[in-house]
C-alpha cells in the first residue's frame, strides 16, 4: 500500500522525532496531541533541529524548509486520524489510555489505514479487541533519539496481517532506518531483551573479578 499521509499521536519527545523523521523523508505528517499547549514546544524543537542540520551541512536550507512545511501540528485529532494512511500512537505508557485511544482510532480512521503502537513492552495484541479489523495493528518500536538511531523493530502479533507488516517494513526503510522484524510477541521484544541480559551480566562480571581495571 502506498503511504502519503502519516498521523503521529503524541507530540512528546519521541512523537515529535518520529514525525519529523517522516517529514524529512518526504511524507505529509500530522502531529496531534490532546494537549495542544505542547505544539509550540514541538514546533520550536523541529525548527531548531533543522537549523542545526543546515548549519552542520547535513541538509541544505531549501530541503529543511520543505521538510518543515510537510509537518503540521493538528489540534483536531479526529481530523488528523481521518486522513491518515499510517497512524503511529506515541502516548504515555498507560495501557488503559492507549486502549481508549485505539478505540477512537477504530471509529475514525480510514478502513485502509495501518495502525502502529510504539510501546517497547506492551504488545499490540493487548489492543486487538479495540479494532473491528485487528489485522491492521502492530508495534513499531523506535529507539531514542529517533532522529539518529537507525534501528526500528516491527513487531507482528498473531492478529497482524502480512499486508500490514509489509507496509510498515517499507515505511521504516523509506525513512532511512534499519528494520528488524519480530515475528512473535515477547516481553521487551528483541533489543530490550538483549540489553536486559547484558545489564544482568555486568554486575556478575564485576563481583566475580572477571574484569581488569
């Protein structure tokens, strides 16, 4: 499926980075949030990031201006959801709040739209019942800072269709990221589980004397 319009819900630190990354890659992006007061901060951050990119020679001035023009802070959340081909949920890690948002998305989003939650630990299967068609739902896990970190996990639940996964894989690659497909939901997915294992091993190496200073 061709993606043109992206909706990112949640204008906090991660959401605004995901939104700007997509805008720089050529997508029209609506960044929306229940707290419209955050839009000034998000806009200022985006302008500052692009200005720095120009100053450091990573982007020319025209491209920066074009990217900023593709990013809109939309106070009408339903309007942003209603015109999206891909909806990326990026709100706080509160399962009840996410479930209520997904129910809202189910009512408002176009039937073809793919929906991605960005939680690093809460699998999309927890929200499948919020959708008439849960096959369009999965997790897309970015790492902070999302503008710079290349790795993104696409996590497929049992409810997720092959079409949905293929669409999200294509999107991740199109915004300059490396996509790892996680074919089975598990606590922490892949990267966090590996990091947790390293963190668990580090104290053992310290107390056992298996390191040198």
